[in-house]
């Protein structure tokens, strides 16, 4: 079965954009309310436990990605029995995972006091807060989450976006009401598992209704070749999961242990902005992923290599524009949002923008690798990168503070992850030399740097005295950078139109 890739991509992007808008605006309002009503220590505690639970989510082992990838081929071949069998396997594994997360959470709770330093919220039991968030993670496994894989494999991420919009509004709306009326942090957190259960029930019902394969009683067992392939990919994805978690979740734990909860809160205020942009960009990557998987199953390597080059051009255009806007507007926005007392130095801001750019410039490579299922070839990459990142974090945070955390991640991405995953994709799938790719990436980076410097110098001529000043800077930044990129990369805009 050949999926309508362009149509699905457009639909996924439209609803993905709506969802990301909701998912940025409502949590932003929510975070602001916690900051001004409860204080930094509550934000810091919430961020710390989210990071710890990110480590516990290692129990997922990457099973979901392996199952979705394994569905691409049988869906393309209309083999519904195999899809149904994979779905049943996923269901059984998720039940086991939910139990493993619970046991790991109990063990981890014994060491919480050693990870929380500095001022903690008055009258709050950190154990209770942790177990509420742990219950939310367990709910995500035990209440029908496995059927999400079918929706993703059929390239209908728009359905998941619609459900997520409803759940996000319900969660943040109820939390804001609780925050303003009761100011009860426990009730505030309890809305997490409640809305998680509601969201999973909606996914279960819609998947069962729209995709008949969900209702097939899978009598036949998967053959050994399918099971062996899934096992290999799960083992590889487990290592990816470990490395990725070390890179993403350990930062907050280390900051809390060495610098305290207040610094965790400030760091996560800045990181929230980057994460919002990453989530917006993920609309694009997620929307094209299943289509690329279908394309790889049905089309030639040469055709997919041409798609890779075009998508890389488009990606650089978008992240170049976003990075330019970040360097110009990041610090002014944080000043207006959180106040002068919650700001980092501008050199930290520059490092955060560099982190964003390096991370996003590799995402087309990562997306193609995910679509081809090539997790085994570089399975040790994230583990090595994560260990290097963690060691550098511990060393540098004691010498240069918060900058050491960002520099550690930039080094790991630039010198370990990016070149390793690129070499694997080019050698094992495209069978092309990556030299041309690196040359083009270097040229594009220079152009983006020049545009950013020009835009920054022009933007900072406008005084920042109030919201009007920020809006004026924003208009100036967007207009100047957009005009420059349109002049330099007009052809890339034509490519982008084919995906809109």
C-alpha cells in the first residue's frame, strides 16, 4: 500500500503546528503562573523530577520506535496479519515495561535527598511529588498507549496532534484553575496522570475505529525473522536511549546537585524556549518520517539521496532563520518574562544558540536514519557521547558554572554524534562520500553567521524599554533576516513550498 506521502505530510504539519502552538502557549502561561505564584524552587523541583523520570523511562528500551519501523513494510504490502501481530507484541511488552518503571521508581526514590540541594519548597514532601510524577509515567504505559504505534505507522500524526491539543488544554487549564484558587501543588500535579489516562483512552478508541487492523485477533505468531529483527533493533535503540537520556536528563540532576534548585529553574526557563523551537521543528521531522519510511521501502537509494539533499537545504534555511531570531531576541524576551534577577550572562545565551543550531542541523540525518531503521550501525555512539557529556559536565560545572553544562553538550554533539551518524548513513545506506555534505554544511553555517551578525547589529539599535521595544526589535529581526535569506536562498524557498 503506497501512502499518500505529500498529502499526509501536509496534514500532519498543519495539525502539528496547531498542537505545537497550544503546547507552547499553555505550558508557558502555566510555567509563568508557577514562577510568580509559587516561586523558582517549585519550578526547579518539577524540572529535576522530570529529568529523573526521563532516566527511568529507559525501561521503554526503544521498543516503540522498533515496532513502528517494523510496521512500515507490512503496511506497504497490505499484510494486516503481521501488523496485528506486532501490535499484540507491543501490548505485552508495554505491560512489562510499566512494571519495570514502577520497581525502578521505588529504588530511585531512596536517593532523592542526595540529588536535591539548596532551598526546597516549604511544606512540600519531595517523596510525594516524585511518586505522583512516577504514577503519571506508569499510566502512560498501562492505559492503551501501544495503539499509538498504528496511528504513527500509517502516517496519521495529525490524529495524535488533535488528541494532544485537547489533553494539553485540559491539563494546563485545570492546573491553572487549581493554582489560582487552591494554590495546592499536590492537586496541581495530580492532573498529570488524570489527563494522561484520558489521552490514552481517546487514542485507543480512535485507533480502533479508524484502523480495522487494531481489531484483528492476531492468532498467528510473528516469524523468527521478524522477532530477530525487532530484538536487534531494540538492543541498538537501548544504547541510543541511554546516551540520549544522559545528554538530556542528566543536566538538571548535575545542576541541582552542584548549584541548587534555583539555578535548575533558571536554566529550564531558558531551555524551555529552545525546547519550544525544537518542538516546532519536530512537526516537520515527524510529518515526513513515515513518508520517508514508505519511500525507502518502495523507491531507489538514488531517489532518496536526492530527497535528502533537498530536505537538508530546507532544514538549514529554517534553522538559520530561527537561530538568527534567537541571538537577537532571546535575552530581551527572558528579561521581560522572568525579570532581571533570573537572567544568565549573554555569553551563556550565545552558547545556548550554538547548542540549538548544532542539534537541529543534524536532524535530517537522524530522521533518515530513523526511517531506514539503522540503529545498530551506530549503537555505541550515544552511549559514548553521553558518557563524555556527563564527565565534562561534572568537571566544567565546577570550573565555569552553568556554561560548562552547555559546552559539554555542544562538544558531544559536534565531535561525536554528528560525524558518527552522518558517516553511518552515507556509508551504509546512500553509499556516497560525505565530503560534499560537510562542505555544504560549512558554507551554509558561514552564511547564517553573517546574516545573524548583520541582523543582530541592526536590531540592537532599537532601545528595549518595554514590550513595545521588544515587538519593534522582533519585527526588525524577522524582516531583515527573512529578506537576506530570501535573497541568498531563493531556490530553497521553492523546495520548501512542495512540503507546505
